[in-house]
């Protein structure tokens, strides 16, 4: 049975400072539990499409710039990973992730 992959909307922030009445959230919180050096699991690495105004499909604001990628995964309670990064392409994003998690592998 295949493992359940993380879902991008799971940690989606709800409005500015957690209050949707106050406007869009700006970015997402970074989650990094455990020692990155000992992580050997697989990570999801996906490009996040942004509209012309710099918002993702959930209405979170990231601004414009190089492509935005979402990296997430974990191997239970010891490691839980969820963060955003910018890179020119997927291979460049993988290199950046491996700077933090040198032993990480990626889902396709």
C-alpha cells in the first residue's frame, strides 16, 4: 500500500494572522521537526502555481519572482517537514532541499 502523501492545503493559513476577515495570509509557516541530517525519508516537491498578482489557488500571497516550490513530508513523529522555497526549476529546488536534508529522496 502506498503511503499517504502530504496535501498542500493541510497547513494552509487562514487569512491575515489567522483571521480571514483581515485579508489574505502572507506566506506559510515553516515546519521543521527533527534533525535534518538524519532524515532519510521521501519528500513531496511540487511547483505552486501563482496568479498574476502573486497568490496561490488558496488565496495566500507569496508575491512575484522565481517559481515557488512546496516541500513536505515526514516519517512519523520524529520528522515533520513543510516549507516553501523559490528556485529556477525543479532540479534547482532539489539541490536547495538537499542543502537542508542531504539524505532526502523525492516522490516523482
